[in-house]
């Protein structure tokens, strides 16, 4: 294949189908589990489109997530250098495992489940404010962003009053349309901000995750800059993703009223938990693929991936693989979607998934019951979607009731 | 009919919690670092399906189920 026949990536979604992956991805998946795509810089990494190959490769230790290695398919100009690494998400084992294990305990299932009443209170209070406030209102600003921001702030020990600062920089960090130098500046600003918080926690420790990191630094187990990097990772990953699932999920449900009715009129925690998994699968908001580089030659599905080749594992289309999910284009809250790859797979699978699930379960089981007449206050065509982001969603969602 | 045997490789575990969510009578997580622990290596036959499901969901391929 010559480079001019290689399709450009990422691809555009079809007009009027904001919840479906680009048609071109469906076509590539139909044709073969792996193919080549062309990136902004002219490089031609592998694109892995089928579910089985995605899982097998994401669990393969011969793939590296180290963004500083040649061949790593970076989504935009301004590839981070070593010093700028965003926590362990862009590192390999054993260092990745060592750092991840330092912050895993607070995300254990039982620890997270214990937060349910606190999360329910946050959600209830925000809905009280919505109901008491003016309408129409932007659901992103008034609800979708505050829920996960308040939750992750409490867990990390970050003052919520600083939300304009960290939300703004987080948005820059994950956008392809923000220039590289501005993205770099936002990363440094967040890093400095976390570093200042770590200094405060050193003087005045609290019962929070950042204070636990300070203890690790004091014990000589963790570099101060790595602690700040982990803080940035948790703060950014902890609110942007879930916020997008809340707003985009609500929009998807409003467009599928029969499905929304299941949540609004039912009261079954099992249904709610299943609905969260299905919305994660169907929307797959991390829509520009998991990115890796091969450390060794790998034979898979009749092709040879060479050491040094870049790979993009497109989990959005993986979650629509008809070989794994029956009728994958249908949003069906009652299906068993637990095998989705919306949180990735392999050693980097989302650390925050128990927390994300809890927040989404509380939101989806509360918002539509308390505001049963919730509806869009703008035409679908006028809603701005995050086509340019590493995380898909809506910039704004005007709603009324 | 006897049930299955479960083997857990804690060195591989990344603390995703998938197994605890799926088969809470068989798996738990350590308080100190969230790494999975087995509550039993020979679960009741009634647990076989969820144990298999947990092994299939484990992102780190840390769970092996033996007949
Ligand atoms: C619905 C919401 C969320 C989605 C869809 C999501 C998705 C993902 C995905 C796909 C990955 C894998 C990255 C890769 O393989 O390259 C990941 C990793 C990660 N996520 Fe999430 N995430 C969500 C919420 C959260 C929350 C609430 C947190 C927590 C604080 C969080 C923290 C992390 C961290 C720390 C990693 C890196 C794990 C590692 O490299 O070992 N995420 N997430
Ligand atoms: S599912 Fe696997 S990685 Fe996750 S906690 Fe259980 S054993 Fe560990």
C-alpha cells in the first residue's frame, strides 16, 4: 500500500450520527482486524479495529505505552519529553506497576462503594440547585462537570474553589485543536499547581490521596515530580472523562426515550449498573484509540507488526464489533455489555473505573427520576460536539424541563 | 460434581476490581494496595459461572480457572 492510499486518521463521524463511530472505521473493521492509517505527521501506524485483536494486543507486554519512544503514534504536534510525562499512563512496567500500586487502594471496589452516600449527596444538591435556578441551563457547566470535579477534589484533597483553573487547563491538555505550546503551558501550570498543593500537604497533611503521596515522597519511595505527575493524571482523568459520560450519556438517552424510560421509571440497581456498562460501550468517549508502540516483532491475524511500529487500538469501533456484540449499533440498556473495552484492557485499564461507575450509576439513577420532563433546549444540529478532543462529548448541552 | 480451582497471579494484578465486582464471594482486594486476593481457591459450584466471567474480564490476565 502506498502512503497516498492509506486513509487519514482520525476520521470524521457521519453528519447526523453523533453517537456512532466514523463510517470509515466500520469499513476498515469489515475488511480486516488490522490495517494502516496515516497520521498528521505522515507516519503510518497500525490501526487495530476488531475486539479480539485489541484485547489480545493490549494485554501483550511487547507493546509499550512509553510516549517518548520513537514510533509512538502521538495524536498532535508537541509530543511530551520525558520530564513532561503525564504520570504512569505513559510508562511501562515495572515502573508503571510500582507507581500505579501506590494509588490503587483508594480505588478498590469496597473503598469506592463506601463513597456512595457522599456522591448521592453531591448529585442531589446539584439537582436541587438546578431546579431552583433559571432555565434553560447548560447541563455541562451546571451538573456534568461539577459532579466528578467535586468527587475527585475530595478524594485527592484539591480545593474545589480552584475548579476554573484545573478544568481550563485539563480541557487544553486533551484537545488537538489547542496549539502545542499552549498545551505544554497548561501541563506545566497543572504540574506546578499540584506541586504547590503537595508542599501545603507536607506542612499540613490531611486524610486524602495527595497527603498519602507526600508520605511516599518523605519515605524516599517517590520523586516529588512523579508525585505531582500522578496528581495531574488523577485530577485530569478523574473529572473530564466522567463529565463527558454524564452529558453525552444524557443526550444519548434523550434521543432514545424508550431507554431513558427504563432508568426513569425503574428502580433496579442491577438495571442501572448494566445501563452504565452499555452507555460506556455505546458511547466509548475515548474515541481516538489507545496508543502504543511495538517493542518486538509480533505475529497477529496473519500480519507481522515490526518492532518500532506504532499502533492505535480503536476501542470505539472495538465496542461495535458484531463478532462480540449482537446488533452493536443499538443502544440496549438491558444487554450484558460488561466485556466492553471503554476502559481499555491490559495493565493500563482504567484505574478510576470503580469511581466512574459509581458516579455514573448515581447520576443516571437520579437525574431523570428527579427531573422526569428533562429535554433538550437546542436542536441536535446546534449542539457542539468535541470532535477535536481526545475525549468525546459535548461542549454544551442546553436543557430545560 | 466438583467445582473449579482458581489461581490468582498477584504479580500481574493491576487492582482493576473487575473480579471483586463480578465474584465478590471469591475475590477481595488488599487494604494496603488494592491488589486482589482469593477468599477461596475452590469455590462452590454455584460460583463457577461468575468465576469464569471474572477471569474473562480481568484486564491483566491474572486469573486462571482449572476444571
Ligand atoms: C467514564 C469515565 C472514564 C473513562 C471512559 C476512562 C477511560 C480510560 C481509559 C480508556 C484508560 C486506558 C488508557 C490506555 O490504555 O492508554 C484509562 C486509564 C486511566 N484512567 Fe480512566 N476513565 C474514566 C474515568 C476515570 C476516573 C474517574 C479516574 C480517576 C481518578 C481515572 C483514572 C485513570 C488513570 C489513572 C488511568 C491510567 C491507568 C494506567 O495507566 O495504569 N479514569 N481511563
Ligand atoms: S480483575 Fe484482575 S487485575 Fe483486576 S483486581 Fe482482579 S485480579 Fe486484579
